[in-house]
C-alpha cells in the first residue's frame, strides 16, 4: 500500500467541467479518484409555470393583461363608437379606453342620448376595468399580507416577565393547566401561562375552552403559541429566559423516547442567548435520567412522578382507603391540601405536641428544616425553632402564612429546591439494594432504617401466615402490560402483607415478559401469564374474575404482536389520540368484565367479591365519567396522567411537600407509612381487652392515645355513618347500608376523612367498625411484639372487624 501512487484530487477551473469522485479499493485501503464529467445541464422552467407560479411572472401577466384589454378597448371604440368628446382617431380611442378602464366614473360623463352601441361599449370597458383593478389590488394585498406574516413570524415576541412556560402538548397538558390555575387561585394571584407546542393554536384554544367549560373567565390567562419546544428561536419568542417557571412534561411515549424528548428541550433551554433566570422543572419517565437535567440546566429539577403514581396504584390495589387518600393529596383541586407553612411567632420554641394542638382545622404532620430535610411525625417533645417550617394537611389555618405570592416558603425556601432531586436520586440509587435486602436479608452492619423496615415487613408476613389458613391466598387479575410493569410488581411485592396470585393478560408474548422480569425475584407474588387479546370476551372469561379481590385494567402504549420488542412502542402524538384510544380499550374491558360477572355474553352470573380499578389517561374520558353515573358505579377509575401531573405541579410549587408525599408513598424510602388501623387498637382499655365499645372520645383524646402508641400520628379516620353497619373486607372502604333505601351522601360518608372538620373537643361515639388513618413509625419490633400483633388481629377477627 505504501508504494501506491496517490491520485491528485483537483477541482475544475472552468464552469463547464466538473469531476465525479469515486472510491478505489486497493489492498484493503480505500482511496478516492476523480473522473471528469461534462458540463452541467441548466435548470429549466416552463413558461406557464413561470408566468403563474412566480411573483415576477404574476406581475408580468397582470401588466400584459392590462395592455391587452386597453388595446382591445381602443380598437373597439375606434370601430364602433365616437362622439363629440372622443372621436375615432387612434389617440382619442386609446385615451377613452384608458379612462373607462382605470376610472369607472368616466362613464357618467356620457349623455343619456348616446347611441346604444356606445353605451354597451362604455359599460363593458368599465366592468372589465373594475374587475382588473380588484384583481390587481388583491395581488398587492396578498403581497402586503405575506410580508406582514413573514415579519410576524420572524419578529413576534411574547414580552412577559414572571410567567409560567409549558413546553409541549400531551395528554397531561390540560391536567397541568388545571393544577397551575388551582395553585394560583389558592395563592390569590393571576399569572400568565404560555403553552408552546407544535400544534395549531386554534385547536389548543378549543381544547382549553372545552376543559374549562364552566370557568371560561380564567382561559384568558392561558396563551397557546405554536412553535417547537426544542427550537431556540421559538423559545426566545416566548420569553423563556424571563419565565418564573418552565415546565417540561414527558411525552407519554415509550420510556427512552420520552426522556430523550425532554433532554432535547433542556438542551435548547441551555442554548438560549441569555441564561434562564427562573426555575426549570422537567418530568422524567425514568429516575436515572433526572441528574442529567441538572447537568444541562443548573437551576433545574428532575421529577420522576411515574414511580410515585405506580406506588399509589399498588396502594389502591392492596389498601384502597390509603390509596384514595394518596390520590387526594396529589392535587390542589382535591380539597385535601399538603403544604408547607411558616412557624408562627407564638409557637416558636414550643414542642411539636404543643404545635399540633394549636390548630383547629389543619393537622401538622411534620417539620421541614431549612436544609431541605423533612421529618414526619417527630417526637412530641421536639422543640421547634424559628428556622423550621411546618408540614400541614388540610385547609389553611387563619394566621398561618402559606403559599402567598412571592413568599419564601412557597418558592425559594433555602435548601428545598435541591432536596427534591436528591430524594429522587436516593430512591433510584438504592432501589435495587433495598429490594435485594428485602428478598435476601440484611447484612449484620445494615442500616437501622432498612432493618426496621424489614422487621416490620417480616412481622406483617407472620400475620399473613397466621391468617392464610382462614382466608386463603388472595388473587389479583391485571389486564395490560405497561413499560414499567416490573417496577409495579416490585412495589406491590413490598407493600403486600401476604401471598398473592397475580394473573396477567396481555398480547405481549411470554418470552418478552420473562425477559422483562428476569431481575425480579418476588417473595409474595406468584405470576400466572395469559397471552391473548385484552378485549376478547373469551380471553377475559378464562380469568378468575369472580375469585379476584382486585382487578386492575392498565393502559398499554400500543398493541403488541407476537414479535414485539418491549419498550419500542410508538410514542404518543401531540393531540393525545393514543390516550383516548387506550381509554376506549380500558373502558371496553371494564364493561365486558362487568357483563361477564352479571351473566351476559352466555356466561353464568358470578358473585363480584373484589374491586375493579380502571386506568384512564385522557381528560376527555374524565369529562365523560363526570356525566356517566353508571360507569362510575362499575369501577374505581385511576387517573394516572392527572395524578402524575398533580405531583409534578406539587414538586414545582413546594418541593418539601413533594418530598413528604414521596416518603409516605414509596415503600422503603423512609421509616414512616400511612396505614388504616382498627380504632380498637388504640381505644380499647388494656385492662379489659374483651370490651369492644362503644367508646366516647374527642379528637384530642384519640390523638393523644395514638401518639402514646410508638409516636404514631392521627391524620383522619373512617367512621361508620349513621344507618350503616358492616365490617371491612380486604381493606375496602365501603360500609353496607342496613336497608336498601337511598342514603344521601353515601359516597362522601364512606371515604376516609383527612383533617376532619369537627369540633375537636367534642366527644364522639366510637364503634368497633371504626378505623383510624394514622402515620405509623416503622421500628424494629421489641420482644414478643409480633405475638402481640397476632393477638390483636385475632381479637379483631373475632369481633368481625376485619377479614
């Protein structure tokens, strides 16, 4: 190869000669060689195409048409007309034709006594001239309009400061706009919200009006603009550098594609001519990519809301009442608010127990330090200083300074901005270690929090084994296979207290499922796979629907075939059509299951012993369910996109509140958890364990008894309404009425009440069926503590309190 002569690469110096480059492969080396070509062929365009398709051609066409019409008019006047003002000479004929062609008012100068052929010629020339003039003016107007449009597209700017900028339009955008508006209403302010998306502005405005049909007065604060969320010029046009908040939602597509789209928008924000001065909050499908956001844009936060939503779904399946409480805490519009408040001056240097008793409506559940750390249910004797803040649940108390516009506790609490991402990174980095410890045991030098959590789970497992002979192994039915199915199974395996058989129906092949679950080693779950079409009546009827305690219908990103590749589903388009398609499939499955259990489709009626949880994504489906009572009665609808958006808005507004919610929702992340506990466990007299009530205690009496029990914290309850009787079954939140008569407000009365609005000093009647919603400390059990819990559970079972 070294002896080869390298060809000379020359460029032609004349206009009519060029060179073609080819590749010569010699002895494994690829060299370039030039071959001369002939002159280039000149580009050509047809005369008609040039005349009608180019601007110069159009001008030429109009000028030629004008000259032709004037000439024809002149010769017509010379041949047929002539009067005392204009004779038939060529000069007068052209002047008469021009005057009638360009000025229709010229015809008024002719007398009524003119001959008929003169009148006809005058009228014809005037009409032709008027039509030409309108056409010519239309060409000028079109040119001016095009010029103005080009200037507007090139020079248009939204000059705002302190506004909220939302990048992209997905099925979550309308939910996010609702959360932002509810947040502003609660803060007493009106910020401008700009939406930048690759979608027609009229369509976006119409969707916004339909979603806020009853509150159209607030639509004027939302400004949709068409543009590319990852184009620097479009970001400059919406004043991205001056926005107080920039919110980037993931596109609800496959995992990798959604995260890459978000990263692309973050790169564009980092490339702005001026550095972003506000806070950037971006949603990630995977928690592993959240540190990437902070490296690209320094003042950014990465939120992995999907993991928290999956945990809430698992809680709804295992503990419906607790799951329902979590859903109400994830939104500003639910009424059960989780927020951060300044410590009032009168409560400084007071103990946590005294602070709790200072409020009549809200409940203080924890303390947020200035460095971003949140402590939930601290000891009652902990002294609070002026630099600490309160974590509250419920309505805002009079005199509490919370969530005011520009208030430091709302936006810029020192240390809280980075605590959210640190918490998520900790969860992502330690998830695998936590699962390994739960499944395989802890080392001798393991952490105290992990050991305490494992002991708690092991104690729950002892209770499960003690009762398994009576109630048997529970059965779950899951229809659908989302991308994060493995994560869902891991969370479900951690929060369940006993073994569960899970039947899974999807079109995903068995091989693909096994590959996705290769790293998952369940300790309480036994998976049974069914391959088939989800909406098929035959496939659904083969599932143990009547035996299932919970039936979960999940959305899938796309229909999977036998040769599918998990994670390579097409992403959601901007208009959200995939979301409404998935919702249609889920509703079809739900109605089909209800029909099978009712004896339709040629099947025998079967008793319905469990709950049905149906996932929905699109806001249009949400509006449908709001007007359809029959569908709402058949299942519990899990609004995953709405929940994810609510948590995203909460993380953007109050990172400490988001951290608190994550500590309660995510198993293994902290040493506390939210549980529904029989009231007898705290109210029963220890000297008389056989007594089952009724008891008469005020709210503060119950609060004190709960605090004395391992520093647990009371935040609400589920009490039996008047005229109701029955007991809980499998964690269900429903009581059964004594009669079939309609009870007013049944739905509200049978849901757990957080921060109940009552006189907290008034004595209340407590029955054995009542349950308490408490934040429990996960501590390492003392000697014989497991036996005490087993004895307590056995007593509750004998009293018909739980199954």
